[in-house]
């Protein structure tokens, strides 16, 4: 009687070294894809728009519009006759 050593199971027909190499290559490709997306295609974040904030205080609100042409409000509302 001859003893046979059990055959190693091969995953996807690849040996252990080849499987490890495949996993490393896939990991590098996924990392490169993520890095490329973040650097080239991702939408700009809120950090790109610099916001200026001020403490709240009471007073008159003054806005100046300087342009040629006509100024027209986006929305209008009717005020009751008793408003002054």
C-alpha cells in the first residue's frame, strides 16, 4: 500500500504564491483608483469655499448693488395696506 499525500486545493486554479500576487496587484489597483478619483474627479469640498463669519449684532441692514441694467427681485410679496 502506498500512501499518497493529499492534493492541495487550488483556489481559482492558482497556486498560493500566484494567489498572493493577484491579491497584491488588485489591492494596488484599487488604491490607485481611489487616489486618482480623489485627486482628479471628486467634487470640490466645502473647504474650497472660504466663508467669512461675523458676530451677530443689531443694526440696519445695508446692501449696495452696483451694475448696469435693471435690478429685479427673485420673489415678491404683497404687503397689507396697514404696513408702513
